[in-house]
């Protein structure tokens, strides 16, 4: 299935990633309209793709789109969305963080279908995993093109996956901390990065194999009894690492749920 016209209100990094993924050969969308707010990103996409058009303004994006993607910051969401006039029956995909259906419906006068989604930057390469709520066949098909769609059966499931997605920066932070440690002990930083990046990538690929039953099983597999991996894991768990991580995720979930 191909969506004919899709529009993006908000032209940031995730919009650019989605556009690139959707227009990878074979293209999934016939026409894409982007708002002009981020002029640099909009102009770059317009110049690179014949099927991308920079709209006159946000309302122009709405008017030209069958499917509308709201890719704006939560701090300005109410101001932007409440100023738009949408069409009854229009499909809306909201990428606005920590903003529930109820708020969106209060801001939108028309009778529209709203699906929330959390696309990650990897959708540009059609390798992203995207959580959706509520389940929707058409929207899931779109994100399956960009990688894998995970349709959540409840708002709670969606919020939990949203909290888990906040681990990305920490993942790279662990890589950076390890590289810093190597450099502090005399290893050239470039060599450290050249080693750490494929090491972590290989571990992630191992976790994707169909024979994996749990991450705990993998942790045991890679932690030889009395070995170095077991020692680092033990320090992480006994010196507050696990507790700190669980606390951070709990705080993120509370923020998402508006607590």
C-alpha cells in the first residue's frame, strides 16, 4: 500500500529521517509536504527529492495532506496544533512527546483519527523500531516500511516503551565513558572508538538473533564464572548501577504520564 500525500508539521531531525526512509527506493509515498519553519532542513529535502515540496505554512501542509504528521516540540504543541484547521476523517500521526490523545483532541476541532508514534532516527535507513498507540493497520504498514512497528494494546504499554527509548543517549554515554577511560590510560582515542563501536554493534546484533530467550541469558553467556565480564557486571550491580538505571527510568515514566 502506498500513501499518496503525507505532510509534516515540524521539520526537524525525525522528520528528515522519516522523509529519507519513505523515499528510499522503492518510495512509499507519492508526495511529501514539509513546513518551512526549519528552512535549512526543508530546503535540503526539497533540493534532494523531486517528490518533496516546501509548503507555504503549516496550514498549507494540512490542506495538501491525506496523512498529517505532527513532529513538533511539546513546549509549543498547543499553540501550533490549536491554530490548525484539520479535515474530518484526516489521519494524524502525533510524534509529540508526553502529549496524550485527550490533549490533542481538545486542540483539534475536526473528527480525526490520531495515532501516537515514537520513531527513532534509524528510520532513515529503514531500520527503526517504532511504538504505536492505538493499534492501526495503515500506520503500522507505514512504519513497517521504515523498519518494524510495535503496536501497543494500551497506553501503559506505549508509555513504558517511550520510557525505554530514553536509553539511547545513555547507551552512547557508556561508550564515551569507556573510550574516555581507555584514553586516560594511554590508548589513542581514535583506536578506542574504532574498537568500542563495532563491539557494541556486534552485541546488539547478537541480541537480535531468534534463539535469544532473554537478555539475562545473554548476560550469563558473556559472563564467564570468575571472568572479567562477570567482575564488571558485579561492580555495576553492587555499586548502584542497576538501582540508578531503574530510578532514572521510573522518573522518565512519571514525566511521560504527567505525574
